[in-house]
């Protein structure tokens, strides 16, 4: 297939967790011989902040880590959808695009020539429905949603005629266990502070247990307010700032255990959606402890792939157990890794995407490259 993707950014993962899945899917499609073109806005928020904070070296680091992945940038004020989608069989537009881009691609799609899907990987269908209602999806063939509850909302609200559940997954080319990495602490946590959506939970399930147990810990991410820095200091946790997503496996390998603390909207209103972090941790073979979330779609095996903590006291108990019980730690590492490799790689998601494409009537064979004369 010839596939075109409009996304917020392929290059930057600064406060942009979807970059991991996007990179993995594009890499998998490329490896199977499909032609993939990715477009991102010239002034995208994530890429702009990445360069402001870390300079062009961060972009060059991405290019070295992913030599086959490139994106073209477009100017919203001079948008030529025809040129950007020329020759496409399938076009995918991510929900973190400007509504004007979403509408423009839909209007162009009216003339036919390709199938068009909208990709939703956020909680705004529940927390900001007015923002999602601003997207004009009338000429889209359907929605790819990263959880069943989101798929059902699109159908129930009449925003789409068809919706498929397409969970995120791990790019196992990048996220896998690493050997020979020197230990740098007991606990590691990678993620953004969360815009107030999990502040209390971070204190209860991570900062409190780490402080009470006197553990050595690192936290990585961006947009940590001053009060977060003070809290980390009081808990004895070292703050590492932004860490490129492709460097997360090395951080996992340098620590004994990690914790997943989902944002409150996913716990309260979006059961079955864990976000990308548990996939990343399990793929790297690090024992995982989770604050409460409902695995409504049976993605994992709670108690086997990871340990559930109902409150801070249980999180503290689980951390202590994993750090002092080598058999428990080894069991969690092996089980989580097995589940990822069996069910939740970007290869599995590309299989699903190809099946959806075939359902839409697309010839899913990889393009044939003519032999040189």
C-alpha cells in the first residue's frame, strides 16, 4: 500500500507519547515493503519545544536512532492536500492535528481516490467532547480508536459510521531488554507530571513509597512545575528532565522496578486504556507495579504480568517485595515480556491495520518496485 499519515510529530516525543507507537507502526510498514509518507506541521508544539529546550542536536539524535524515518513539514497557511496525498491508498489523520487540517483532508477525500481514517489516542472524547465535536469527519471512512470505550462513543454520538479499536503497542525494535547496563537506582519513572490529572496519585503511589522505603529513584519527563521539583527533592528522587523515548529502554535496564500511574481520566471514565507506558515497561523486561486502572479489555494478566496496588501502602509493599524477592522479579519480567511479544507489538497492530484496510476494499499488497531497465 501507499500510506500517508498526518500527525503532530514523528520527529519529536517531547510531551508527545504517541510518537513511540507512530514510529513503530511506520517502521513495521516500511519493513514489509509498504510506502509510507508522514507529514507534520511546521510549527508543531512538540517539535518546537524540543528544539527550544534541547536544540537541533535532539532532532539529529532522532535521525541517527531511526535512519529510515523521516517526515515532511507543511505550512497550514499554504496547505496543498492534493500534493500531500498524491498516490495514496490509505490516509490516516491523527486527532492531535489542527481541525482545519482534518477538515481539509476530508473535503479532498470527497473526490475519492483513497480511504481515509481518523486516529484517536487521547481522552478528549470524554474530558473535552466539545473539542472533538469540532472535527469534521463527514467524509472519513471511519475511526481508529485506542480503546473500545472510545470506539463506542464515536458511534453513539454519531461522529463516525464505523470505528475500530486499535490499541497502542510496543515497538520491539527499540523497546526490548538490554544486557550489560550498570545499575543506577532501584526505581525509575518516565512520564510527564500530568497537568494536575495525577498529582495526588503520583504522591500516593510513587513519591510516598519511595521516600518511606528510602529507595534510590529517578524520574524523567517534562512540564514539572516548581512544586513537583520540591516534592521530588523531599522524597529523595533525582529528576532527569526530558529523556528521548528511544533512550527509555536503557533507563529501564539501569533500574530494578518501575511504576505505572495513569492519569485520572483513564481510571475514572476510560476503562481498558492503559496508555503506552505499561507496553514500554513490559517490552523492556522490567517488573511493573500499577496504580489502579481497569483492564476491561483483558490486554494483560493482572497479578502475573504486573502487580496491582490499590493504595499507597500496597504500592510500598510491592516495591519492597520486588526488590527483595529475585524469583518474583524474574517472574514479572518473563510474564510481561511474553505477553507483549505474543499480543502487543507494533507488528500485531500493523496486522490489524492491514485487515481493516482490506475490509475497506484496499489492495493491501506492498507496492511493486519496477526493475531498472
